[in-house]
C-alpha cells in the first residue's frame, strides 16, 4: 500500500503568502503529476492551521522579530511571521493543487503553546496528530513525502514517519519540495539520508 504525503502546500508558504518559501508554488505542478499518476493508493496532505496569536509567531512575543530564535514553552523556537491562521486564505491549500484527489487533510499547529513542524506530532514529540495510526490502519507500507518546507515541516514529517511507523519505507521527493534556505535544504537532505530515507526525484516516483 503506497501513500503520498503532501506537506503544507498552502498559500501562506507560496509567493504572496505570509511566510513564503522561495519558489514554493513550483511544487504544485509536480505534486499534481504525482497525484494523477495512479501510483498511490492513498493521498494525504498536512495543513498548518494556527489560531491567531499562536506562540510560534514573533508578534506573540513582545520585542521579538521574525526569523530570530526565541523561546516557547521553555525551548528554543524560531520566531515566525504570523502565517496560516485558521480560516484565512493564507491557510488554504494552493488553489491549483488537485485537492479533490486528497483522501485526508491532517491539520496541525492548533495548540497555541507549542509548534508542530511535523504532520505526525508536536515539536515536543508528545501530542500525536493521529496520522501515523491512520496510515498504519490503512496498511501503508511505503510513504513518499514532499512539499513545503524541506528544511522544516517536510524533514520533520519524514523523520517522524520513519520513527513512528517502524517498517514503513519512507522516501523524500526532492523536486516536489522547496526549502527556506539552500543551507537548510542541504542539511535536511543529509539528515534524512543518514536516517535511511531515500532521496528521489518525482520521475523516479512515477516509474516505481
Ligand atoms: Zn506554522
């Protein structure tokens, strides 16, 4: 049973959004080819879904500036611009993504006290979203992961998939993903590879 996980392909992370990833929208046609390929038995997407005033927002911390390190619940936390606030266009999946083909949308980041980069659990690795149970109940044996951003939510989702679903083969689709910085992407790819995640191109995913 093969599944595709599309991470946070939302307006907020695309050009024009509140936390744009460079060329973030370029993943949409690639993701659509994967969706249309018929190679996947199950397609799931994650959606960053923050309440207003979320603790990951610089605006929630007096004196904080976006993209500097701050603290949340006693732990280091990147201070982000306000983004993907529940019910706003910024939080919607990209309009050109073939979302009608998506079987499940897993929302995350709802708890104002903790951030959730991973689609599977909060950053303190405590509260699970339930996605790993769902995928295991469906009998998923192979999971391909891609989306936005490689150096944050995609990487953490792929690593958690590996750790929380022992035996499931996890691959990262490089050209169906974009990251915030080139250095961050390179480090994320090294880290994923070191954990046994295969780094592939969409052409590989379409072939096998
Ligand atoms: Zn977020």
